[in-house]
């Protein structure tokens, strides 16, 4: 509550004339901070002067004293509870003046003075009160005021008196122990805390502070002993668990730390500091499934902790709990609507769930200034390409095709450095819909760009082959070999290309062997060798090489298709079907999917022998 509120509270509720309020030429909302402060000070002065007069008048009438002191006390206490310490201190000042012998009122006044930083005045009130009542709580407050005023000797003297009166006074004992430690008298510090530990054997706080002092002396083993003893005496003492756990973590004894935290949280599930440690250590150790329930609990306890919410969202995502992840990131988006990372997470999750239109909506909000802009744009184009290909084959119009081409053409035009990347996506759509000429022409246009890499050359060479432009394809690959004579994949590309054409088989074998000498364990090269043997009619050798290849590259569609063909040749139809079904899981283009489905249908016919029995 401000001084301005004090004026209205006191003056209006105890019927002081409104004429005392300073006139205003501007409304409250139009005042600058400086003007507001000035008016508040004026109001406070007016209120204080008027209250002083009222208190002076009331002292001559016992009935007035009781009424005014009671009314002011209620208002002062309410201000204190609301955190309006300035108003509380002013009101309690006059209540204390009206009731100088009321210890409770005097203590409240002293506390309100401490709240506004007026320690000197609070000291005078507390000294007088403690001298008359000798109350332990008042003494503790006064000792704290001495400490705040750097009157260490007075504080120590008072704490000693308090501890002598009550040997189980934890705060007094700890202060005296810490004071000795600050004074470099560690022997006296430990003696003090050990004595208090004997006086209060069920409390672990003294051993905890001895552990802390041991840490300051770099005596880690001694610190561990003290922390363990503290934990044994008082298992629910958070400080000891945290300190001991930190030492375990610092020495990379993560399992010990996790066990300690786990046991503590089983008894104290809402202990936020230990939950925080548990989440951090499990997250660092990549124990994502285990950390989720702790992160959920901590997030409930600390709903404003945005960093924790991000972690929880990531954990849900990794655990494929996508609805929960979306809920968390949507909450975060309300707090940070422009966050590119949150937008990216939401886009990526919806993409994983095959909810492409929702994903595109989030990705599309990421600004071009973001480091995630390029990848989000690529992801949008990929999804639109997938939707457009489905649309193309289902003859359901061209809505997504238009969106796809609008997006990629816009990115190519606006961002020079993305021209090749988006041309690849454009070409991929044409390839996926069997429009190989357009796919090839799209890549030819950008082949002289700086970002046109060796991988792009392989892709273009492959497109040349699909258009029966074998010479152009070969020349492109030979250009790679000229610059990189030890490029095994380039040699393999040439050899496999000749196998596909079905001519110069021995020359193809020579190129594949050259590739094998450079990279003998490469799955793609061994696939080429297996296909060479198949073409030569040696099915057993073909199978051996293809088995080696699939072990190296288990999700490659071409290798899976080759194995299906070989096993069909061997009349092992069930295995052939398994390989075709595996290839179907990894297929990207609708045209390829249709080809594999046709192979499966043919296989079903081929696998039924005259007897009607199947393998």
C-alpha cells in the first residue's frame, strides 16, 4: 500500500476532511513517477501530522485511546500482511505511542521498522522491550538487528545469553559457530556446534554446518562424514541431502546421488530443491524416461519456471508423449509468443505426428532472422511435397502442389544461399511423381552454383540415367573422380550404372573392385558386387554379398529389393516378402511404393507352386 493509499485509508475511514488532500491538476494515471513520488510524500506528511494531532488529543480520553489504537492497529497489521511496510511503520508508530507498555505492539512496530530498513530505530525499540520482558523471540530479533548494523560484539554477547537460557536454541548456536569460523577460530567453531549437537541429539543442523565448514577448509572426506551424520539424525533435512548429493555429483558418483535423492523424495515428494537436483542429474545422464515424473512434480510446484517447462516439453517429445509435449509448448508460447525455438518444437512435433498442416502453421511463423529459419523452411517444403505427391496420384486437385511450388519458388527467389537446397526439393517432387525430365532440368539449372556439392552431382547423375542420358551421367561422375581419385562412391556409381544398363559387365566389375579396394566394408559397394554376381547368374555369391550389405545399411530400399529378388530366385518366398515389406516401410516416393506393391502382388502369385503348398 502506498503513502497515497495511506492517506485515503486513514483520512476517509476516520472522517478527516477531504480538504486536506492536495489539489490535483492532472489525473492519477497522468502523473509521472517523479510527480507520483512527490504527491505520495506530501500525502504521507499530511497523514503523519494529522495522526500525531489525533494521538495527542486521544491521550486525554481513555475511551478515545482504546478506539483509536485498536483501529490503527488493525489497519497497520493489514498493511504489514499486504507487504506495505512503509504504511505499516507509520501506523504502528502511533499505535506504539498510544500503548507504550504493550509488548506485542512494540514488537510489531520494531518489525515494521526492520522491513523498511530503519534498523537504528528498531534497535532502540527492541532494546527497551527486551530489557523489560526478556522474551527469547525479542532477543533473537534484536541480535539479528545488531548483526545487520555490524555490531558483531553485541550480537555475540546477546546470542550467548540466549543460548545459556535455552541450550536448544539452534539459531543462536549456529550464529556463534559461524562467528568463530569467520574469525578463523575453527576449533572454537566446531566445539560450539558439537556442544549444541549433544544438547539437541535429534537435530542434524549442527552436523550440516560442520560439514559446510569442512568444505571451506577443503576437507571433503570430513565434510561427507558430517553430512552423512546430519542425514542420519534428520533424514528430511534438505540442506544435508543437497550438500551430500552435490559432492557425489562433483565426483561423478551419479548413481549414488540419484539413489540419495530418490530415497529422500519418496518421503518428501514436494521438496523443490531436491527435485531440482534430481531433474538436473537425470537429465544430464540422459535418463529421460526416469526424469519425467520428477520434472512434472517440479513443474507443478514452480509453474513460473519456463526453463523447466522447456525441459519437460523436450522430455515428453523424446518419450514420444506428443500430446503432453504440445500442451507444455503451447503454454510456453503464451508466455513467449515470439520464441523461434518453441515454434520450432511445436512444428517438429506435429510433423512427427504426420499433422503436416498444423506443423506448417508453426514453422511458417519463424522469422528469417532466426537460425532455425532455413531448416524450418526445408521441413515445410518437405511436408508440402509429400502432401502434393499424394494429391498428384489421387487426382484430388492441385491445392498442395500450388502451395509447394509457391513456397519453394519464393525461397529460391528471396534467398540466394538456399537456391540449391530448394531446387533439390523441387526436383524431388518431380522425381517422386515420375516427372524425371523436369527433375533433371531443375537440377541442371543450379549445377554451377557455389553450393552445388558432390552429393548434388550424384543426384543429378542419377537423374540423367533415368532419362537415359548415360553419357552426361558418366561425365559428371568422371569429373568427381578426376578431382578425387580415391572417391570409392564415385567408382561404385560408375560400376553400378553399367550393371543397370546391362553392358560392359567386366568393366563394371573392374570399377566395383576399384571401389572395394578403397572401402572394402562399405555396404553400398558390397550391394553392387552382389548385384554383379546376380547378373552373372551366381545367386549364392550374390546372396552372401547382399547379406553383408544389408547388415551395414539395414534401411536401404535398393538393397532390400535386391535381396527380395535373390530370395525369390531361390524360391524362398517368405523371406522375399519380408524384405519387400521392409522396403515398403522406408519408401519415400509414391511411384516407388507402387512398384514395391506390384512386386508383392507378383510374389504372391509366384510363391504358390503346383502342389498348392507355400513355404
